[in-house]
C-alpha cells in the first residue's frame, strides 16, 4: 500500500510516517520502481502501536524500546512493566505539578479584586 493508504489505515499522517522512518522508529519502506514508498500490514501494525503509545504520552525513545520489546518474542514482560511504571511515576509528578500551579493561580485570582484599581496580586507575584 502507498504512504497515503498506510496513513489512513494506521491513523498516522504521512509526514509523521516519513519522520518515524527517518529516525528509525519504523523500518524504511520498500520502494516501487518509480520510487514510491510501499507498506505492508506489518508496518501498519507498527504505526498503530506507535500511535497508541503516543496517545498514552510515551516519548519517542521509550516507544523505540517498546517496539523492540513488542517485536522480541523472547522478551520478559518485566521490562515492559518497568517502562510503564516509570512512565506512570512521571505522569503522576507532572499531574501534581499542574495541580500545584492551578492551586496557586486560584489563590492569586481569589486575592485579586478584579476591579478598576491597578493593584493586582497576580502581577505582583509574577514580578517577584
């Protein structure tokens, strides 16, 4: 199938497919005599795997490891679990950081009169 067909089948746009090939995340596609990329079901399955991993927030480096583990039938699931748990820890830290930012902004917004006066605790905090 062409890159357009692979994009439709996987849900990954053609530009990303070319990028994933360029960084070695997916193998380079075969080429027709006229130079067009040709994909098979195996590559489309890898693209779907990558897309799902991206929607779960995994970075490219981890996705490369996960793809390698997925394709290695002799792998241990413990390595996959370790990667997932590490990602969960990072997500939880990011969530806590975002919640702290939200709470601080709520406090600052509550302290702001929001009237015609120029005094504003939000700007004061940002300037400090």
